[in-house]
């Protein structure tokens, strides 16, 4: 590669970004400044401006000339001789991806090191031909070495990722399509469509001390708080107009209380479609009998384990973020009053529901890879 008299714009942008990035190391910043300064000032002036030796400027100039931007990185080093072989590395990775022994709930670097050291020497010997070329001692592994092995293998024993082993819903596409069609009909004003959901057992907490503000302006809240009971709501949203409503639950949220809410929704005497999830109170025998006795009410259930398909979930999410989180409430009535004020403000400029589920269509480039 010939040394450019004018830096390419792509290389210049990358070097300037490295200099301005607060997380860049000092050595990377110095190398970037050398390449940025040298074409205009020469070697001696660059060394004088940056406060480094002329040999340093020559070194990184030649590296950049030979390899471009990758030449500004450190060359790989041989390092000290290996103390542990691949058998120990594989043993650490294998043990870290299994359940820890009782009574421990998770692995730590120290426990992994102790477990690997307790394995038989015959198991930890490295019979591989590639490993046999490098002398490996039988020294015990340390927890810091275990940490480096896990980091290189991208294994994080301190993290747990939750997942749901669920059966596929054979009616998934059918139910999603029905909800999309109902929302579209509501937006055209052809039918009343209500999205219904509950927010149950919401704790009402009052901090023991008022919030303060630090020198950086960040709000500081005392950890101690008083419990002021719980609160539960039935929430509805008109998909056509976007108006929302919160009905506070006064009794236990069972099937009888739920059908009372349905009575209020059906009292207007018009045909209505209700979108709701597959909760136990929604699918109980008591609720099913109520639905059979009210043919003017059509119910659309979301797919199994897909309550996110109910647009009312978005309303509760916004309510939690804008009112509940960070708020001070002395009682359930106080929280309910704040929530009702929020509903009144939202209903002054309601937003009709715009919800659609779109399956991602793979691009041609994805199929080629």
C-alpha cells in the first residue's frame, strides 16, 4: 500500500471519531493523531506537536502505510507459556452450563475453579496432539483464570434468561387476523370495538421522606416506604375513537365481578366487539354463560400467551410510565384520583387504535446467507 498524501475521507472520519470518543485509550488516540497530523506537518513537526519521539511517528506511519487502519492496532503477542490445557478450558465451559450442586443456586468463578480442581487428573490431562506440543502443568486453576475462560467463551454464569416453554396456538393466525379486522372496522366507524384488560394487585406505596435533588439535578428517593394497600382496575379503550376508561375494582376480581363490568359495557344496547386475553375470569364457565346470553356482544380472544395483541396493554404501559412510576400516593383513592385525571387529559385528544401484526418477510439477501 502506498502512503497517501491526502487521507481518504473514510479513514479521516474513523480517526476523528476515535479521537473524540471518550472511551478510546490514550495509545489509540495518539496513533490516530499521528496519522491525522503527519500528512500536513511532517514527521518532526508532528513529533513536536504531539510530544512524542520521531521514531514513534515513523513507526505508526509505516504501519498505516503497510496495512491501513488495522495497522494501528497492537500486534498479537506470544505471552507467557500456557499453564492449563484445552481440557481444563472445556471442563470449565461444560460445568458452567450445568446446574450447580445443592445448596447453591448459581455458579461463581470460585466454585467453578474448585469443581474443576476436584476432577481426576486423568480427566484433565491433555491427550490432544495439538495440545501435546505445548507443555501443560497440572497446577490448579484459579478463579481469575476461570473468569477469563468464561469471558472468551461468552458464558455469563451470573445471568439468567427467562423463557416460556409454550405449546403453539393452532389458532394464532386466525385470532390475530380477527383482531386486525376488528380494529380496521372500528376505525371506519362501522362497529364499536372495545379493548378490555385488567391491572391487578397494584401496590400503593408512600415514601417515608420527600424526594430531594442532587448536585447533578437527578431526583433522589428514599428506599423506605409505607404500604397503603393495593389497587385494581378494569381498563377499556374504544378502538374507533381512542377514548379510554378505568373502572376501579371494588371487590375481588373474580368471574362475577368481571361479568358486572360486561353488564355495564353491554348496557348501551348496541352491538359491540370486545378484545381480551385468555385469563381465567375471561374463559370461566360463568363468563361463558354470560357471553352466550348476550348475542349482541362478540368476544375476540388473543392467542395463547400473546396478551400483547390486546391494544389495551399499551394504555396500561403508558399509565405506568407517566403516572405510577415516580409518583407519590398516600392511599388507593389518591392513586385512583391521579389515574382518573390522566384519563381525562388523554381523552381530550384521543388517539384511535392503530394496531397490526405483520409477519416479517425474509429478504433475498437473508435467504442467500
